[in-house]
C-alpha cells in the first residue's frame, strides 16, 4: 500500500511548547536570559567554555570571519561539495573563495588539494561535516601546521593563533564525535545550525562555539561577536532595559543576527531530550545499512566507526555505476511510492552564482562523481519502524527499475 513519507518532519514535544509559552508570558521575548542559558548548556554539552547563539549557522560563520579580521585581499578555503553558505560567507566579507575538490569517492575535502591551495593570503579553512559525520581534523590540522611559515596575521586574534584558523561548518554535526571529542571542541571555531530540518532545532537559529584560548580572550571573542550581531551596540536590549541603564554607543555599523528567547526556549527543550533523538537516528541509520547490505548497487555513507560517531543527520548513499539520469529515475520511482528523497549536494561549481565567479565543474571531478549518483533518504525521529521498512523495500524495487 502506497504511503506518504515526506523528506523531513520536525519533532516538537510538549516540553518545547511549554517553554515557549513560558517565554511569551514572561514579558521578555527577544535575546535575554533563556538565550544565555541555552549558550551555557551548549557549552556544557560540547565541553567548551563559551558559545554565542545567533540566528543561523550562516551568521555564525560570517561573524567569525569578521571577528578574525578576514576581508579583501585574503583567501578562505572550503569544499566544492557543500551548501552555498560555506562559501557565500567568504564573499560577504570581501575575501576570495577558494574551492578544493573532495578525495576520490569521498564527500570530504581532499587534504592533498587543501595543501596545494594554501598561500600566504590564506586566513581560514572551512571544512564541512557532511550528514553529521565529522571530517578528519587531524589531517587538516597537520596540513595547516606544515604551512604555518606562510601565515601572515592581519589582527590580534589571528596573531593569537599564529596560523590558518580552522572554522568548521558543523551545520550537520551537533552531537557527533571525532576520536571521543565532541563536535564543537575539535576545530578552532565551530558553527552549528538549529534550522527547522536539523537534529536539534530552534526553528531558525545557530551558534558559534570555540576551543578555549584563555578566559580573558574567550570573553573578548564573545564580546566582539555579540557586538557584531547587535548593530555594533555596546549593550544588548536586555542590558539597556535595566533601571537607568539606557546609555549605549554604536562602535561599528554592524549587523543584526541575534537569537531570541523564543528560539532558545525551543532549543532548551530539544537539548533536554537530545540523547534519545540521537539514539533513534542511529537506529534508523543502522536499519538502512542492514536493509541494503545485500544490494550491491547501494553504497551508503559510514556513520559510526573507530574514528567517531555521527549525529545521524542525513542518510547519504550512492547508486553504483549510475549517472544523473539513473539517480533521478530512482528518486522519481520513490516519489511514485510516496517517498520524498533528496540530493546532498549539487557541487558549488554547478550553480549559476559560482559559475559567474569563474568556477568550472571540470576542475572538481571527484565532487561531480559524488553528486551524480547520490541519493539522500528520509532520516528523522518521527519515522516509524514501518516507515523505515517500507522505504527499504521501495528502494530495492527502485534499484530493479533503473
């Protein structure tokens, strides 16, 4: 019997609803105590000293680059195989986007190509944790250390590192681990997404988190990001609202990308039950892998091994020996069965904006080969066992169809 299984459904419990109602009744709904509590709990969860919540992972990436002083004349490296946000923020700050290809048969940037791409103008690298599986950060840091002599600092934050900064696009990997380290405590800086389709959602939202440098410098970084995200004000609205505390200054014509207490209230509810959500996602991933074990055509991404545990955000798989036509026929066949599948991602050089910048797909053959036969199946906590079994059955039938 045909079912209707969307690609994603949010998992909102009564806890989140009650939290939001509490905030709505509190007379304070924008950035305030709930947002600060959410920041503290994210840091506790990830094992870091500081987190700042913003309105998106994109804002977290961009504000971090601005705090680092990255701008015109600088270069920032990221993967050709990613969503546009990983690269668009580089353009926003006026720096040059440098794209590198993936390793062969991999969704992750090639370490060899990364090494070739580094120049004295390189100020940051943005690796991308695809599907909730973290990159091999030891390799990335090894390359950066080997190129340390090329680095030229632009400001005091860059000078503190004395090398290229690793800013992880961890939009997918909240709750993942790499060699027993939590995402958020591995890269120098990490940007999380809490968008509606993410494992942990605040409807829209994100956070920037970083490995502690020292307590004073951590607070310095927090202060810069906070100021950048609130129009360059020296005080946020909550502080200005205290008795007699209206006075403030604008120190830069900055930006507006703060998180509200309404969003944070949702996030606090989600975080309280996050371990159970990760457990359910792992169950679904393992059911898929088990179900496809006898289908030679299907090659799924490995989520759990000795290097770390995924957050189980997306179930990516490739259809061996298929091209875009075969892949699209497979997706259409699933659609006829009521299953919505997706593709993650179109490599950036396939997109008009990046073609116009001058990127050519033929320069990134490995990224194209990953994309041309990739299919992403539904993976979310509201999927039932029956849903998962039905998806597996229909995928097997679709393999026969193409």
